[in-house]
C-alpha cells in the first residue's frame, strides 16, 4: 500500500542506508545523515548536519528515586550491533510496512538494563530512537530524559521552540521538529542566558519523561523519541507525513453506525408500562426496561 501522505517536497528520503566502520556508524538516506561513534568505550550521538544537530551528545539521562543521576556514558556499554529491519506489508502501523536500518546498544548499570535503538526506515525524513528500560529488582525512578540534542542555531538560522502549552507539545523551528512520542513527555528548549542575540548560537532540545514511581522487575518501560526535517514553508504537512507513518493506524475513512437511537426508539413501550403512557409518571421512572435493547432485539433490528 502506497503512503498517502508524503514529505512535502520534490526530493524524498528514499532508501535507508547504514555505514559501519571501526567505532563509527552512520544512518542515512537522501535527506539526512545521522552519525554515532564509540569514544573511550562510550556510545554517543555524533551529529546530523542536515538538521544542524551538534556532535558529542549523550543518548539519554536517568534520575533514580533517591536523586542519583547518570547519563548513557556512565553506564557499561555491553554491546553494539547493526540491525536490518524487514517491513511487513500487512502491518497496521504505517512505518512498519517499510524496510529500514537500525543501530542497537545494550547498556547496564547495577541492576538497571537499557536497550537503546536508533531507527531509520525507508522513506523517513526523521530519525527515531527507542529505550527499553528493565531492572533485575524493583527500583524507584524519578525521571528519564530519552532525548538530548544540541542545535547549532547559527548555522540553522532558526531556533526551535515549544509549540503548545500542554504536556506532549512538540518542539519545532522552521527547519526541524522533535519530541518524545508520548503525551506525558515534557519537551523543552534551553537557551544560554548569557546569549542575548536574537538567534542564540546554540540551544539544547530535551525530552523529559517524569515517572516518580517504581520500575518493577519483569515490567519494563518503553519510550521513544523523534527528530525530523521540515520542508521549507511546510511545517504542518511535514509533521503530518511523520504522524501518518508512526501513529497506531494511518488515517482512513471509518464508517460508524450509531445504533442507540434506533434500538432505543421504542423504549417507553417496555413490558413494565404495558405499552401505555402513564401521566402520573411523565419521566417514566417506574417503568421496567429490563427487556429493552436486549441482544435479541438488536439482532432483529440489524436484520431488518
């Protein structure tokens, strides 16, 4: 099935590619190039020039219930591997129908285990990351920050900002959009207070997921993020193209027959009223409606 909403410009993303070299990995297509590197035994995001994302960024940050916090670089990097993503043409979710490339990292600290993925599907004008967080024993958790990017605003010539005033509101500029893929996320832009220029030299984009609860053994958490491109002058359509691919089900006509009115239209003639209007009970509070809208009656209406 062809994608009904596409990135609104002539040049499309096309096939996802993955380049792997010694301690360096690149996820790319015709629109973007996302780099990752292993430095001193730690995996870092190493920038994306098309989105003006700066190199040397942590993958995520965790704050435990006792206030102790650490980043991905503070965890033991157990393994890194590349992934070939095979699309399923019968998948309900739009993006799952496309092939793609991925990078997977397994990290560990004490009893906490995190599996991190970077995902680029064919045709994607955006990069997604996912976190699977598990523990060997119950642990109190305060928050997770699965998205940390630094934007070179001087090169971008535009600054991202929060679009909306509720939790889940995304970040967007004239060039990119970003955020956590959960309505409970708090996405923010941090500007250097010493930078008084109209367009700051650099801003930090972060996606914060407040938990304040216990991560249970054998009950892992999942959270995902996105950062993507906006076609010139096409912010709404650019985000819509992403949303249609990643929402639970792509938009489609959904006929709905609302049966309650038809099936309930004769409710005043229930057995308890013997089919007679009782003037002393204008609101029909005394009637016996137990025989109204039974499964048998519903089937009979549908048949006729």
